[in-house]
C-alpha cells in the first residue's frame, strides 16, 4: 500500500466530525440497522431475470432474489428435469417458468438478465451465448476451470454493451467496502500480513439415481472439472487479499490432502493450506477444510497500528497500544473476541447518523448476506446500465489466483505468478 497521509487526514477529519455527533446522542437499546430509503428507492423498477443452474448455489441465488424488491424471476433452468429436483427451486420462486435448456431462456425477449450458476466447467458457452443474445450476465466465481475459458468469458464480458458481473460477492458487500475505507485511509498502519479461513464440515459427494447423474452431480470431486477448495470457495478470500492490499500476488505455495472424506472418491483435497506472497514482504495465509466447522469463515489483515477482522456482515478493529487515537473509537461498541477486545465497525454509519441513530449501538443486519448484496448490486447496475461493483478483469484475475493456488496445492510446488497471466 502506498503512502496515504493525505487520505488519512481526510479520514480523521471525517471521523472527528462523526464523533461530535455521536457524543451528542443517547440510545438505550441495540437495534438493527434499517436502510435509509427515499420513496424512489423503496420501489425499484422490476428487472425480469432468470437463473440457469438449480444446484445449491443456484438455489442460494434464488433465495436472495426472492427477498429483493424489483427482482422479477421469470424463468429457472436446468438440464436435469427430475420433478423433485425442480420443485426445490420452484418452491422458492413459484411464479417462474421452468425450462430444460438455457438456449430457451436466452430466446425469451422478456428476460433481460441471467444468473449463471451451473458447475464451473460449464460456464463458458452459456455466458458467451447469453452475452451474444444481448442479456446482462452475472456469472458465478470462478469464471471457469480452464484459464483459456476464463479469459474468453472475461474478454466477452469486457466487450459487451450489457452488464457483466463476476460473482465475487465480497466486492459488493458493504461491510468489506467499509473496511476498505479504513485500509485506504492508512488507519491500519503498515500492512504486516493477513489470513483467511473457510471451515465447514461436510462431504461434497452427492447421491444420485443413476451413474450418469452421479458423475454430473459430483463435478467438484474431479480434477478435470474442479478447482477444489481454493477455487470453489477460497476465491472470495483470495480476492479480498488482493483487493485490500491493492496488489496481485507474486507467488503461492500450497499444501493439501484428504483427511476426512477418504471414501468419497475425491480427486481434490478436502483440506488445504496456502501461503500467498505479495509485494513488500506481505504474506496472506489461507486455510480451508471440509473436515471441521470450527470458527467458520473470515478474513484478517494485520497492520502496525491495528488488525481488522471481517466476518461477512460483521467486522472489528483491534488496536495496538501505541497506535494513534482516531477519536471516534471512544464511542464505538466494544465486543470481546476471544482474549481481545474488538472495536465494532458498522457499515453505513453516515446513513445511521442521518436517521438519528448511534452506529456504536446499532446491531448488524446479518440477513443481507454478501450474496444478497451482490445480486442487488447487479440488478441496480442493470437498471442504470452502469459499471458493476466488480468487472470482467477483476473476475479473471481472481480466477487466475484461485486456479494457480489450486495448482500449487495439487503439485506441492511453489508457483511464481507471471504478469502476462493476469492480462486479458
């Protein structure tokens, strides 16, 4: 991170003014933050959309869209037509029509935007055809298993006249954006390193009524169709590291093995550890496992003045004893995290102040997940035909980082990133 003394002064000026307002307020109860809406914002224009791929991630997207004002799901699509399977998606969006071929979806003039949530190795042709058909496209991350496919998707997305947004959901998450302001202000001091974690006990193997369906359903287990834990889940934390540090990694060393699901036919490890090296001797450690659920998912960035911990919709700052006083933290909520005391960071503080609320005494609304906010951001971009929260280049670069991290895990070798790998 470059010298940010000017940004830091502006940041301190802003938080000092906020502190004056906070000191004058009093609140007795913790309440959930409510969005500050104008009449126009309360009823956004409907966007007719479709979800292609009705597996777990597709249904998660449908769940978010079902809660979003203005998200009109006209169609859902999957090439697997088992009534029980289709019903699981139809129960979420009962009014949506089911189609068994994505090309039928693209032929519907009413559908303006599509969410592509198929297995990763099937993204390329669907995305290219959707963009060619003039649809706005949200493509789940990673973009593809093969980097040539990922580059083709990203190039088409960058050249499209419609909106293309890769599914790097943390890029649209207000909490991560809020934390980014602290980092860019220089409040963290000199970055010293970081780490990310994803732990969720459970097998990736799925039962199926036929060998053909079983093979299609268990694509995550196979080398040819999966980027393993670094790609299928780790890409989000790895992208956060590059985004927060404002740099692409120099190299990555990976380790992994199957320690829990040894009888599931996994060709990719169920547990991985990775070390990514960034400029200025900063390293980011990533750990993921299907063998334990302890301590969930988070990202941590350590600096000479403070450390910041982010857990989706919640974040805390842990200050060093010799770090300068910012002013506002005196009025902020303090939470005990293990043996440490964290200063709660609350997104949308300015809006909360305008509502007459004290950010330090407002609880986080954890119902609006990063995926919900990514879907919301995409549809807002479609309505305004504006640049999305994250673009094709960032989606491609994140896919490169994830794919090469997976390669390091699979080979046990250190991979040195080449500049041309990241270019479209």
